[in-house]
């Protein structure tokens, strides 16, 4: 079997009743040179049975069951099955437009031989004519970290990344924690590569109550090591000073939520000067957030 152009990965947890929307959107693709990898992150519903009803010869479907560990661990579990040149993450409560794979191919045809470009980024939206944001002028490679964090636009886009880079940077897993944001991948790639934006909606979002988008700050402070990891990446010298200070503050704050001492917090980063400067305000933020996001939830 020839390797496909694209690997589409869908991590899912108790979303069996929604997976058919994903499946039908993939069946409608005008370009079916892709594989669909469904990673079931320990669902308790009928997800396995739903996937068993999917029957098509147009594209490969791979079902990967695993113990529940969070979306980032589900994405890691897809690694052995990826055969495409590029990777697109499709959440189980969303779906693709009918020409999404075709548009992705056209976008990457321009940049396939440009090694500096790691990601071609399309838009998400409520509809094709209702995008979440607008990117920079198409055809201009931009710094992934600086643009995503500092331009006035949503960072919730549809990234299509080179498969070798997706595989090079598995998501970190911290004992007892169940969430690490997808930017753990984009921010590491940002150290050596750029991305290109194409202002076309290919991904339709339907945010649900209980989904990751609704989880907010409380979820992040309950997974503080993951928060420290992301913040440390953004404290690096390839970011603007104002952003480095902002994430130094968050890094220290999350470190206190992880029950670390100031010495342990400093030891965990190469950006020690920023972390030291932010230690006391980070401690203050920790006390404020502990009352707001933890104690208030327990009452």
C-alpha cells in the first residue's frame, strides 16, 4: 500500500455519538489520499462499536484503543500508525469541509521543498464564510511563536505539519496530569522552523460544553507541570521580552501549584534570570489563583 498524502488523527473520549460527523465529512472529500487514525482515549461509551460501522474502501481507517490519559497521550499513541507526509489533527466534535484535503495539498505543493516551512496553517470557523481569525498575507513564512502569541488573531487554527516533525516532538507526559496543550508541539517547532498561513476555512468547529475549549484556567492549574513546560518554551530568547516576562510569571505560578520550592522551579529552566525576576509575583499570583480557581470550585 502506497503511503498517503495526509494522516488525519482524531483523539476521542466518549464522543461516539459525534464521530459519524467526522466520518461523513471524510467520505465527502474531493481528495481521498489520506488515512484516518482514531485514537480512543479510554472511552466508556459505544465508540468502539460506532467505529466498527464505518465501512469504506476510499481511505484507510485505523482504530487505536488505549487507557485514558488525556488528548496529548492520544496524539502520542498515533505515532506508530502515521504513514502520511503531513499530519492534521481533527477533534471528534468537529469536521472538515468537503475540499479540505484538496486545499491542503494545493497549499503544501508550494512549500514542500522549502525546508524552513514546517506548518501550513489554515483557518477554523463556524462556517466556510465565518472564520475564527485572519492570518497574515498568504505566501509569507512567519515566525510561529511570535506571530501566534502577539498578532491579534485566534491561535485556534488548523495546522498541517510535516509528519517527520510531528514524530520528532512527542508530547511530554507528566505523572498524574492529563492535559498538555497542543502548542507544546508548535512552540518547539518554532525554534527552528516557520509557518505559512492560508486564509481559507477548511475546519468547522462546534465547541461543546465539557470540551477542552471550555475548561479554562482551572484545568491548566490542575496540570501544572504541563503549564510549566509550555511557559518555559515561551520564556526563550526567541520570544519578545514582554512575552518572556509574562510566561516567566506563569512558569513560577504553575511551579508553586506543582508544590515545588523556588530552588526547584529555577532548576527546571534554562531561563533562570527571567524566572528569578518573576518568582515573587508568581508566588502572589499562585495565592490569588488558588483561591479563585481551586477553593471556589470546591465550595
